[in-house]
C-alpha cells in the first residue's frame, strides 16, 4: 500500500502529535510506502523533500503561523499533485489547512482520520473549522482516537461513533533496570497555557512535606518568567531546567523521579504521552480529571492520584500524600507498569493500526 500521512509538522519538530505521526510511519514503512505531507513551522520559502528514517517527508514552504496554524500555499499544491497516487490518506486532526481539503476530496473508501483533540482555545477558528472537520469525517471510512473519553467529549467525532476505533498511543518497553527513587517529583513538557504550571507552583507552595520539584521544559515566556519569579521568592526546593532536553536526558529524569505530576487544566491536553513514559518506569502519576484521555492513561487510586483541574488544594494534598507514602508509590508504580504492558504496548497497537489500513 501507498500511505500518505497529513499533519502540520513532522520530526524533528517535537510535539505529542508529531511523535504519533512518526511512530505510525515507522511502524509500517517496512512493508508499505509511507510519505508525510507537512509544513515548516517557521518561515521558509522552499519546500524540501527528504527521507527521515526511511520515510519520505514533503515539508512545504511556510509563511509562519497564525493563531497556531501554519500558513502555506504550497501545501495545497503538493496535496493535489500527490494525493491520487496514494491508496490511503491518513489525516491527523486538528489541522485547519487539511480540514479545508474536505471540500475537494470525493473518495470515501481510503480516508482515515486520527482525532487528537478538538480545537479548544481559538473559539472563532473552532466554530469555522468544525464545518470542514465534520465534512471530512463524513468522507472518512475510519476515525481513530486515543481514548473513549475523547470520543465522548469531542463536539465533532461524537457524531460519528459508528466509524470510531479507539487506538491509544503506544510505547516501547524499557530495557533498563537502572530505576531509582531519588526523592523528587517531576513535571516535564512544553510550557503552554494549558499545562497548569501556575496551579502546580501555587500547590507546591502549600505542601507540608519537603520534596524537590524538578521542572523541565521550554515554552511561553510569561510562564517561564512566573517560574523564575516564584523561585526567587520561595523557600521550597525548585529546580528549573528551561530548555529542550534530549531523549536520553528525559529518560534519566523519568527513571530517577519519585513520581510524575501532570497538572494540565484545559482539554487541549488530549492524552499526555509523558504519563506513559513515566509509567513505563513504574512511576505513579498525579494527573487531572479532564474530559479527555488524561485520566484514562493513569487511573485514580490504581496507578496514581487524579485531582480536579485548577484545584490548588487538591493538588497540594495529592503531592503530600504521594510524597509521604513510599509503599503506596511502589504499589501504584507496579500497577502503572502492568497497565502500560496490557493496554499501551506499541507492538499491539501498531498491529491494530495495520489491521485498520488493510480493511480500507
């Protein structure tokens, strides 16, 4: 089969969706021709066609981004030039440039959509794009999404439940046994408005026990400045690594932490693959009860503690409880690894993806 995956960006641009697209492409590249149609994140005048780990990547020229959406004319040129050559068109939503293509696509039997999240922050864009997204969903044979929670919550795909397959994000098992509890809680990821960093800092200030908070990530300037301001005023032990870290560094932080804290406050957080990465090392997770896949990944009182989004007191209490009870951490960590192995094994999930492709 010839498969064209369509997404905003592709590796080495880093993000949750980009990680999934790369995972899907590399899982099927041995037996099928896989290409990626995407856009440069920053201003770029020329389109580049390259090969990345055996996957053809058509990275279209770009005028930059507007409301978090890439602006590219060449994206449409290359789509219409190429799409008839492929057996399967695999769209990753939300991606407004691609959603608009629903007007022009007539074939129904070879379209798959992976629904990562609804548009949340940009209200005007959301209302406009949902018209095109629903049209694209009508023309799709299969829609996959990462959790039953997201299917129920989504204003778009909940209308097409008969087409939806639950295909969670997957992870490879870790081989190292060099796993420790070095007495710090970890919050790692891009510093965006929906990540709940301000709530975490307020909650950490209210905690009664002494534990170190390791914050790792780069992102929005106001969040970075707030973290630095809090660090200058507090007596609490906060270490802030304000940069993109390599995968090796990330794995080191994960395997040595006591637990992961994942305090996201908005449904823009659709899944949280960093939770899987922590659970893969038998680490429990403190997460939030968003109407998305976040609490589906790590389950309250089984693999961690789930609190109400934006609730400072609940989060502070959860941090104190997790910090103080080593036996609870060990039990939840064991449950976390079991859940990853049973439900989020990359091998199992990529086989399911291949089966979906074959059925189209």
